[in-house]
C-alpha cells in the first residue's frame, strides 16, 4: 500500500504564558496508507486530537518530521468533536455544504446525500434548521457531510462521542462501509477500544500523557461480521484483540 503520510519521531509540546511546558506527544512514529482506515486509540488526554491536527497540517511538530505525498495535499475533510453546523442552513443544506464548496452539487449528488441522510437515521428532518436538531443529530450531519463530499483524506476526532450507544453501533457500520466504497483514506482517533477494533484496518495504540506509540495491530475479524458492529464483538478474535489492547494501555499507564 502507498504511504500517504509518514510521521517520524514527532513530539509536540504546549507552552503557557508563564513558559511552563506541557508535553502532549513524545517521539511518535507512524504511517498512514492509501485507502486504509487507521484507528488511533488511547486514553483521554493522551494527545490523540493533537496528533490528528499534526497529521492534517493544522499544527506543526515541535520536533520530528511529517512527510506527505501529493495525495495528502489533495482534498481533505476534518470531523471535529463539535458538529459546527451553520445555524442559518437546514439539515439538507448543511449536509450538502462540502459538495457545494467543491462545485459538485447537482441533482445526482443531492440524491446521494438524501440516501446518506436516510442511512444515518435522519430522514424526515431534511428541512429542519440546525438549531432544531439534537446534539447527536447535528453530529450525524457533520459526519455524513464530510463523507459524501468524497475527500481523498478524512481526519476524524472522536466523531461518534456525542451519539447514543445504540445509534453509534449502527452508524459505525454505515461509516465503515461508506469510507470503503468511496476509497477514503481515513485517520480515526477514539478512546473507545471496541470502536477502534471494529473500524480499523490497522490500529495504533497510544499511551497515557504524553502520548507515545506502544503497539500496532491489524484486526483479523471474520468477513461475515466485519461490517456488523454488534456481531463482531461476539467473536473470539475481537475479544482477544480487545484484551491485548486493554493490557497495552494498562502497562503504558503504569510505566
């Protein structure tokens, strides 16, 4: 697989007004490969969001290097933890925004958006203003808005965290399938081990603060349940990998 982004010994620290330094990441090395969904899992506060911003180019490393191919400089989208919908637009208008900005909004793409709205459980709310939607519904719009615009690269910062558990499980499967269908190279950060296993073609495990890479895995889930976020959890392969990542995080936390 072609490497799209390569981070080598990347560290990042914040400094407050009194010049007190806080290390967010330390000597992180990882690769992002074309058309894969890379899950990055770690505890809250370990620097996952900072790493995502570094890989996307929103931040520059304090030390180390991030090398990108031409693909990494093509169209990209970023899903933050907050939905950031435009309040003066309807659900449908917000969902179409990415396509509109890229000059690709037409009858065919609007139909694609409408299908995605149905898949994300939002049918019937197309003409509701953003402020009339619940927080979880707004976040679903933000997710589908990014995916239907078909970016070459997608950066996701715990996008399902505001969505209820049952809906989250169902939408994990929808999201995974859409990323594969559109061939989107995706970096997905989460503190949820189960979500990281289900979604990821590859999983990078970060330690507690400051974040360091402590392990990397390639899930081997049975094909029959690979797109079912509930059934896959019942397999021995899923359980074994969950326990391994759990142990990695416990050891990294105590060291």
